[in-house]
C-alpha cells in the first residue's frame, strides 16, 4: 500500500535542540521499514549555516530521561559527548527572608519525585497542613523526598540492579553540544539535512505553506533553491518566521506577571566534585543560575530590563561570582516570554522559542518542547488535522499551568530590598487557577484535592507541577502563619514518627558520587 503513495514530507526549519528533538521523535515514529508503513515519510531539517547556537549550560526535568529511553540512547553514550551531569534537585537560595526569620532556613529544595517518595509524600502533606495550623513540625521539602538526600550528599541517582525503586532525575548539559549529538543521531536514522538560508515562505491560496525559497552557498556565489513539503515545523527561534510572521498567529506576552526579559551569561571553572543540583540564587532584580557541567560551570543572571540596566546586571553577576577582575567575556541574551495563541496552525507547528518561552527558573523549556512533540505525534498519527483544535487547547493550558507555578515564585517571595521585588509581591495579575490554589492554601484547605479538581478540566494534558511540587514551593518559602504560643502538648510530627531520615539515609547507601562513575 505504501508503495502507491508519495512520501509525506515534514520540513523542520531550524536546528538547535528543539529541531533535532522533533527530527528524532518523528523518525522514531514514522521512518520505519516499508512493510510497517501505511505511507512513506520523508523528514528534512533545514538550517541556516550562519545562525549560531547559544550553547549555554542548561538543565532539564526528568522528561528528558524518557526521551533518551524511547530512542534507546544510554546515559553513558550521550552524557560524555555533551559534558552532562546528573540533576536531582533545584536549590533556591535567598528567595524568602521570611522563611529564614522563622527558622526555616535561607534556602530550600525542590527535589524531583521518585518511587521511594510514595512512602513519604502523605507525611509531607500532613506536616504542611499542621504547620498551616500553627504547629511546630518539620516541613523542609528536602527531608521528605529521596532526591533531596542525594543532592545533599552529592550522590548520582543511579542504583544497583537489586534496588527495587525507580529513581527520577534530570540532567545538566551543554545545549550546543546536545544539538550536535542529536543531529548525528537523526542523520543516522534517515533524517535528511539541508543547509539553506530561507529567504521566502511561499503560501497556497488557502494560506497553507507550500514551499520555502532559500539560498545555498556555492563557492563565492549563492544558488537559489525551492523546497516543497507537506508539513512545516517552525524552530526558527523567537523570530518565528513561519507561524508568527507568515501565518500571522498572535503572540500572548506574559510580561504583565513575569517581568524578566533578559539574561547575562558567564562561565566559571568546573567543580572538582560536581553537585547533582541546579542552584537558583535570588539577586537584586532577578536570580542567578549555577549549572555544573563536567568541563565548566554555567552561570547566568535572569533579570528585568525595566528595573536593571545591561551593564548593572553584568556587574552584579560578576560580583556574585567573584569575577570582578576577570577578563572572561559575558554574553547578553534577550527573552520573549509568553506563548502563541495556537501552536499548530494550518500545516505548520511551532516548537521551542517559536512556540513560546517561560523563563528558565524551573527548567521547563525542553519539557514543553518534548511534550508538544509527543502530543503532536499522537494527534497527527494519520496525517489528519482533526486533532488540531484539541492539541492547541491542551498545549495552551500546559504553558499557562507552568507560567502560574513560576509566577508564584515571585508573588510569594518575601524579599523587599528593591523596587523589582516589591513590584512582584504587589502584582495582582494572577490567573484564576493560581488564585484558587493560593486561596486553598491560606484557608488550610486540601491542596492536592484542589489541584485534582483543576486537572479534571485540563485532561488529558494535566500540569507538570503536582501537589508535591506546590508543597515544596509553599513550604520552602515558609508561607505559614506564626506558630501557636504556647504549643499544644504532644504534637504529632510525621517526619519523626515515620523515621524518614533513617529510611532515606538507608536508601542513600545504594548510591555513589557521579564523578566516580566517569572513571574508565
């Protein structure tokens, strides 16, 4: 049957991580032996040779582990090629002075949630509820979740074969090197590559994209070429040449409740023993990341240009890193925070920065790319656009759910040392979903139940951040009332009664530092 049909041609415009992830997952789905195909498929990735890749240190969520598992690519293969390290946790430093004043510490953790945490999540919820009632119980997130212990002890999240639980983890990696690695894998799977600088996007009378016209370097001259395809993937970055510029799909800015729109980046030397966590440190007008790679550490300051100048941001980052006298050059980046109203329009799908971007506080960028690709493959399995409207609805809601979780970091911060932080805490541009979540928390309601209620309206897309993630944020920030005075006698504390420290420390004996795994 497939021999009687012309190949269905996907043209992916733009490389980088998003483009090559799409190429690989498309190839995994559709580039199969003829006997397994209902229709032959051709995949071409088009990339302008003169557009560089940013290549900063980047972090991921555990969804990237699933991406490599689907493709049968082992950590031991891709991680050394991309200078990657393991990530079990995000540590937030100096975001909530109020928490420190309450004796809860100046920083808190958001560990990734793994199977052993089924033993402790309910205890975490219970203690947070009691603390919301003014009772003095343990609520530090990293004490209730295994990955918090691994981060504290700098242990890699890999277990021996006899360890019966699945451990979830993310990665830190050089995004430029990852793009190169994925490219080689995609080419080996049959994806075709075309170095082409697109100069025109040609449309059919009904508005669909028909072809691309571009230039190819041919010695000292340039040859013009036209490339036809059936479906186009826009991975052209913030320019969004296909979806926004050609198809005129509107962009919804999140600037009213996410103020950050710029970043400055500086590398530092690698750690002798790399941490298995990302560090996010609040500064005067934003926050600084620290991402430990094998060959260096990636550092950057995410800030709002409305509150801080480019030069002042670089100076503050250099002060933060102790690099005032360093000659290492800084790179300045601009961010366009928000999302398109429709990710899939006519015969075009936008991914990555073309689709939208939410600042990198919780490392959701690749998660949103991957989930969009996987959902599109399901919706477009028979090369029909019947699932387009539902796909757009779910992706739009997923972006909004991530945005709300990030907004909460700024809204709830108790910092008041700059106009920036005061503007964030007084900002009332909150979604109804976020308002309801916070209302339930402050009224001592059941947060997990509220999130479940909201998720029913989003099915099957759901939200990346569940009840445990919200408890990590709210408890970590110390969003609690003052302790009762005096305290009732014999307050029940699930952390001590279940001996969770002994349980998790016992589990930790099965792990070892990641740098020991790199030895030949």
